């Protein structure tokens, strides 16, 4: 239980870039001299400088929006315990001006300790915009001839199976925002071609986009009977009905269609009731797969936050192939954070590009909005976490 609690706390936030694990910063602290007590003022000035040093490191880890929203958490957990995050410091200079004691310090701040605290209070998760997650899992238990599909072919659309319930609980405990499929069921229109137990990535993306989900987790789980199996190693061990559950799922980024993580798992469970054996096998397999999937998602996000992530750009309105060359040069030479550009496809008047970008798609969209490439103007029509849509219009001279 303790291991699970620790694991949950660690996964509440995203991993923070490794280059921030250590660093030396300079900071100035000040304190008023009261009753001519310079010694007391000096101590307070040093404490103020230490706090400001820690504030600098925190500022590199979270956005202004997050700092404002979660200020009380940072105040209570980090700033008021600044000394605990400073490995060492030295006083560079100190002086008194207008009855104020001023100290300049150089401090080695343990960003690793701060990182752990930020994870625990869930601030870092907001750096990914707290994407909404939706589950589309087909489930087939022992004794069922056909799966219980998430769209309600053999079960009503409001039914949520054991696997989906288990995964929802685990993801929510780890800080994810989960879309209630029951609440949005009326928005989902399922093509006949999508009414299959094993969805394609394109089908999952199409369905999830109808509900504004940024991540969709889709796949299938099947429990089968293994007959009566001994529950011990002794020759006299009783035999119980036993079920084996197998699961295979994927996590898909609906902005750009990228598979973020995959997971597979199985579990065998004996029980006096065959149906209960299947239920428990499905639940245990779902727990394994959920934790495996969360590990994969976190690893992917950690790579994106410490380096760059792929942002797809879809452009329409191109009347000259030469525009793409100009646009590519503009991105690599004039847009901060762009680390690489690949033209994925071009068929006049449309093109798709993959951008290796250190930031979110919304940031890139705001950067590009209204910019001129030659005589063309970029009109951003949509921007998501990992995608931007642009319409090219003529802007005159």
C-alpha cells in the first residue's frame, strides 16, 4: 500500500528536465534594521536571499499561470522551507543603505529536491495542459459469446465494464482528468466500420475528437475459462474454476494521431464462481496495464518536456510550392523553440509538416498567427496541444 501511495504521488506530476537538477544562482535579500539590531536584520536578509534563490529555480520549472494558480501550495511547501533546498551558499557582498541591511549571495540550489516536491503537489502536470483522457475498451468476460462494446452493441452505452472502471480509477488517482463517457454519449456518432472490438488509430482519433478528448486509450480485454485448476501445489489441493484475462491497449494523442504508449498484460485468477474468476482476472490485468501505460505516458512526456515534442501543422491555401521552402526557413530561423521541420506531404493547395518544437502547439500557433511569409499572411484557424491549423491568405505588399 505504501509503495502504491508513493507511486501515485510521483506520477501526479510530470518529470522535470534533467538539466535543472543542479544549479548555482545569485540572489539579493533585504531586511529593515529594527531597534538598531543589525545582527537580526542580517539574518533576515540572508533568509530573504535564500528564498529568492529558490524562487528563481521554481520559476524555471513552472509557468506563470501555474505559479499563480498554485501559489499557496508553493508558499506552504517550498518557499517557507527555502533552507532545505539550498545545498550551500556564500555571501558575495553585504551593506547597509537607508537603515536596510542588504545581502547578495551565491547559492547552490537543489532543484532535484524541488522537483520531487513539485511532483508531489501536482504542479508539473499542468505544464502539459492537463489533457483530457477518454477510454474506449471492449470487454469480453467468461461465458459471453461477444464482447461488451463501449458503443453499446451488446450493452447499453451507459454501461461501463470492469476493465474501464478499474482504469478510470487508477488514472484519476494519478492526477489525470477523465472524460465521463456516459455524459458525452449523445455526442458520439459511430460509423458502422468502427463497430469492431479492435479499433484502428484513425477510428479512435475520430471518435475521441467528437468529445474534445486529447488522449484516447483504446483496446480490448478478453477473459477465458481455463477450467478447474488446483489452487495449490499439494496433490490434495482443491480445484476451482479459473479464468485467464488478456489485455492490449494503446494511448493515442488525438491532436496529431501519435501513439504515446502501448501496454499489454494478463492475469490468471481462480474462484469458486467462474464469472467471479473472470471478473477478478480482468480487474487485475487492468491494474497491471494501467500502471504500465502511465509509466509509458510519463516517459514520453518527460522526453518532450526536457527536449522537444512533435507538433503537426496542417496548411491550406498554398498556390506555390516555393512557399513551403520559405515557410520552412522562417520556422527554423525566426521562431524560437523550433528544432527541426519535416514536410510530411504536399498536394496543392494543402500541406502537412511535423515540427520538432520545444513548447506546446498553442504557443507555436500564437507565435505564427498573423505572420507574413513574402506576400502571404498566416491565419491560424485552430491550435491544440500538439497541432496547429493554418490558412494562407494573400496580404498584398
